[in-house]
C-alpha cells in the first residue's frame, strides 16, 4: 500500500466500513418506525457527525430535513468542561418540530447535555439523540440517548468523522491509532 495511505497509521480496526453501514441501516429502520407520520429534522453537530449524517440520511427511506450546528467546548486540553459557545447556529426554527440530534461519539456527554438543554428551550415537539459510538462514561450521563450504534471501550478512536489533530476523518472505518503517530 502507498506510504501516503491514511489507514497505515491505524493500530487496529474496531469497526469495519461494513459493520458501520449495516448498523446504520438497522438504526434507520428503528427511526423510520418511531417517527411514522411525523416530520423529522436531523441536526448534525459539526464536524464529526458529517459521515454519520450523510450515511444515516441516505439509509432513511422517508423525508427528512437536515440542519447543522457547530459548537466549541471550553476545556483544558482534551477534557471538555461543558461550557459551550455556539459557532454556527441552526438555520431552521425548531419550535413544534421533532428534532433528532445526530452525533458521531459521546464520551462524557457534557457538550451534548448543554446542547440538548439549549434545543429544548426553543420549544420543539421532541428532541432525541442518535449516536454512532458511545464510550462507557456516557452511560452515567443524565441525558437519554435513544439510538446507539455501538458501545465501545474507553480508547481514543479515529475515522469515520472522528479526528486526531483534524486528520483521519476520511477513513471509512473506526480504529485506534498506532503509537508512532503520537510520538
Ligand atoms: P464529550 O463532551 O466528552 O462527550 O465530547 C465529545 C466530543 O469529544 C466528540 O464529539 C469528539 O469530538 C470528541 N471525542 C471524544 N472521544 C473521542 C475519540 O475517541 N476520538 C476522537 N474524538 C473524540
């Protein structure tokens, strides 16, 4: 394989492209069943949720609208503090609408808790969460996550929208990084 190949930096593959796509298909069927007869607005959180949003939306065989938010969480280094600033707000007015927040990964869930409270204050008919990946810590979170693709161990993963220093988002699979990348 080419030395430039982005997958060379992976230590192990946690979820293959096929596993991810198959699971997104199952989640799409659950979502279709739960929102029969309702309008549905998918809200993606930039940038990590881009891949999940694109593939989940294409798996859904019903009408949806898509909108995006970008937030930055103030924290020290890699820990998120739960104090959040909106960098890009929704274009849509969500009052009276069914909102499904689409996420790539929930770790502590601090940013997401803030986001959900913020969205709820806008008077939507409902706000639910769909995430491809969830780490163990998130299960202690007070916010309910309605759709979870995979519960994964507490390891740093990249690929399928998830980055290390803005790279690896374009991998189709999810994996852990080889040690030589950090050092
Ligand atoms: P939380 O507020 O701790 O749930 O932080 C969630 C955010 O942290 C995600 O949207 C990701 O941007 C980032 N994050 C958490 N775990 C990982 C990981 O394993 N790889 C890449 N980014 C991660």
